[in-house]
């Protein structure tokens, strides 16, 4: 049911014209890089249609960059599923790989990973392209956003490994969700996708900091609603509806309704702040060129809120009822069909 | 001999009035935290007089903050020595600990380390204080500067473990040295020590980016000159004089003279760029308050160049001739007297 939940979003965002071309290139890359290793894993991966998510969230990327962005999505989403509830010791390997992914943007682009597995090798290659042409300031911001997300992911896996996934209070969960959703670096990548940078003083301004956090909250909560059936099937308690059910004693429908209301409140606050952007530009005495870059920066956030939403409504990743090897694996507590953290290919 | 080499620096920088008070507090902390674990290790540590380095590089810190900064210095310097040439497998433990240190500023301050040893426990405590009151933008910049340094340190240890420490060409070495010297985050901490922040658009400006790199080069090369005897004793080929000796076929005196000339050239270029700062402030249309913060930011760099220099001339860390358990350990290829990477205390 929750994958059907619709929101009335005030953004009209484009879809990349390079979707078909880039999807074909991307799917071959995923296979060649060993990011899917079985036919069933490939079918499951295809059903998610991450290329559409990339084409909606980065609609202005060039054809070649669109492939890079899709490649990046694949390794991030596939890594997300690598924890296996039946093997809690695997949390250490997840952490080791996460830390390799964290340091990749902190060394010269093109360096060889120290921890070698399909995920880290893929990321080293993607980062070389993703960082291309971007300033040190942007790379610093991206590296920290990405690092905070991966660190939070490690903490999430550690909680699951210790059987504590479903023990966070509501406020604690909301703060944690803002970190695990991975939106800050996703928005940062919007600048790379369109070849511009939001002025540093704008990124440092409290209004923009708050807008980014609210976008993360909005998208994180929306994802919780849309992925609820999948996560229930996987026994994943890291979901707003599950937290409301447990913490507030709500029935499932009531919990879903409250999650909807909370999501809408985040979105509404984001929209109120977005309206104050011109005022911020005046305060910072920006030039016309800088204001144009700020507008593109706000669009990058809109593309993410709306693009992710449109994709979530139809992706096979969040499908409620499915009968496939992937669903069977999930019911057995396994995060994924293919092991992507093993050494070598 | 090289510890005696003097430079004529055009900066007159103050020394903290809290040196004595903070030194006493700090030395007790170092012992209590298990960062020194033997009487010999403690004597060796005291002979370095890191408190003086902190008092010179952060002269405007409050008494309490001065203790925090000294504590931070201790764990960074002590970690630097934890590689043991006789145990190449120890490189993996160095990397594991380095990555824990890297992620500490990427999770909420006050979190418990995942990899537990005296160094990581100390850093988690120090970071909670060091990040206090600083903006997300500053924390992001510090985290990336710190992470790049620790990643480079890991690479240095990996080279040593593979017996490749002395194989870099001159240009390659200079680029690597800029990363291993750890000056970018040290300058970042100057803002924390004095309770201000350099405006984000200034940190993003190519002039400031270049000034920071040149300060790192100047200090890295100076350190190579002043620590030459120590590193020769330790068999450490990561030193500009050693690289010039090997790559250019220079005799030791000639290599030292060329290293001096290169250092001076970096400093001179830094000084030329420093003179362009007012022009940059005009270009960025900064307010008077912002210009005052930029001045303090430039002073933070000067405090580091000069303060580190003054300290290096007298510290026991770089002493050429010494007869002590530490010198004996170094001759035996061991990086330090105490093992600070073992689990627990």
C-alpha cells in the first residue's frame, strides 16, 4: 500500500533526454564491474530502474555524465543492501568497506583502493569522473557529506547487528534518518551534473544549511513511506512508520497517516524557506552570475525532491508484493542476492 | 646539524600566557589517557615539548582551550610514530586506526569510537571540545583537511611497509609532502582557537587556497630540514634532503642547501600572495568585520609558520645526538616506545 501514497509537489521537473542511451551503457557497466554477479541479481537490479532516478534527479547532465551518475547510484544502492541479518559479523566488513568509500574522495583522484571489492573499485572509478572539474571547496563539501552518510550507514548496520535496530525514540530516529538518507551529497552532485557551483558563502548561510536539512528530512520520510512494505518484509525497523507504530502505539494506518503529516510539514517548511532565498542573495550582496548559480542550486534540491518522488512511485525496489528470488532472499534475512564485499571479483 | 638551520622569518608572533598552566594539565591528561605507557616513553614525550608548539601556534587560545589543543597535538604526534619497520603487518592496524580518526569528525560529537585504542579514545574526547561552537562549514573543512592528512599518512606507512619509502621522485615527493605535513587542518584549528571563522568565500578563493598550500610546503620542507637527523636515525626516507640526495645525486651538504633554497622559495611566494589579500577582500566586497576575520585567518597561518619554526629549533624530538631509550628504539627500527594502537588501555 504505502508505495501508492502520493504527495502534491509544487515542482515541475524535467527528465533527461539521455535516459535510454545512458541506461544501456550503465547496465553493461554494472555487469562488467561485477556489481551484479547472478542473473537473478541482475533482474532484481533492473527492476529498480535506478537509471530513471538518475535521469530525474540530474536532468541536465550530459549523456556521458549521465552514465557516470547512474554508475554511482548503482554502487551506493547495492552497497546499502550488503548487510546480512543472518551474519552479524558481516558488520565489520561493511564498516571496512564504508571507510574505504569515505577516504576515496580524500586522496588524489584515480588512486587504487586499499580495501578491494567490486563496490570500492567501482567507486574509485566513478569518483575520478565525478570530481572532474570541481573546485577543492566543492570536493571538500562532497567528501564530508558523503562521509557523514556512510558513517551513519555503518552505525545503522551496527545497530542491526546488535539487534537494536528498532530501539530509537522518535526524535533520535529523525536525527539519525537525516544522516542515513544520503541527500546532502546527492544535492552536491547536482552542481557537478550541471557544471556550476553554488557560491561558498551561500552554502555556509544558515538558510541554505536548513533548506538542505529539510530536503533530507522530506526525502527520508517520503522514502520511509514508499519503501515501507519492502522494509517490513526485510525486518528493517529503520523506518518512520515502524517507529511511530512502536513509540506512539499507533496502528499501522494511523502511523502511516502521521508519517505523511510529518513529511508534509518538512516540505512546507522547506518551501517557506525557499521563498526567502532572494532576500539571502541581497544580504550576501551577490552578483547576477552568483544569483543564477543559487537558482540552479535550488533547482538541484527540487530535482531531488521531485525526481526521487516520481521514481519511488514506480520502482520495483519498493514493490509491496513480489515473487522473485530477491523477495525470497529478503524473507530469509539476506540483504541481497550477490555478495559485493568479497575480495576480488 | 640541520636542527640548527635558521630562517629569517618576517613574522613576530606571540606565545600564549597559558603555557605553564596548560602544560601541567596536559601532561597529566597524556598519562591518564594512556597515551604514554612507560616512564621512558613519558620522558621522551616531555622532551619534545609539544606544549610549547601549541602555545606558539595558537597563542590566543583560552587557558582551557590551550589544554585541548595540546591534547590534540599529543595524539597526532604520537600516532605519527606508531609504525614499526620490523612489523610491516602493523600497517593494517595503522590504517584501521587512521580511518577511525577520519570518521570521528563525520559523526555527532561525543560518539563512541568503533575502533578502540588510546589514540582513538583521546581523539573522540578532543574532537568534542575542538568542534564546540564551530559552524557546519568549518567542521566540514576541518574534517576534509584532517581526513586528507590521515589518508596520506596511511599511504606513507604503506610505502614503508612495502619497502618503497625512498622511491618517490622529487615532484611526486613534494606533492606527497604537502599532504603528509598536516598543515591545512592545523590552520583550520586556528579559527577555533580564537573563536572566529574566515568567511567561506575567502577560503574558496584561489588566492587563499594557494596560500594554504604554500604554507604547508614551507612548513613541510622546514620540518624536513629540522628533523633530518632524527629521520636519518629512524631510516625514514620521507624527507626532502634524502630525496634530493638520492634523485639529484647531491652530497648531503649540497642537498641540505638545495632544500633550504626550495623552502625559502615557497615562503617568498607565500609572502607575495599574502600582500594581495586586501585586493581579494575588495574583489569579494567584504564588510569590515569580514576583513578583520580574514586578517585573523592570515595571522593563523603566520602563527603556524613562525611558531612551528621556533619550536623546531629546540625540541628534543628533532635532536641530532641523543642517548636515550627512545633513540635506542629508533635505531632498532621501532617507531615508538609505547604501543598505542592495541585494544583497550
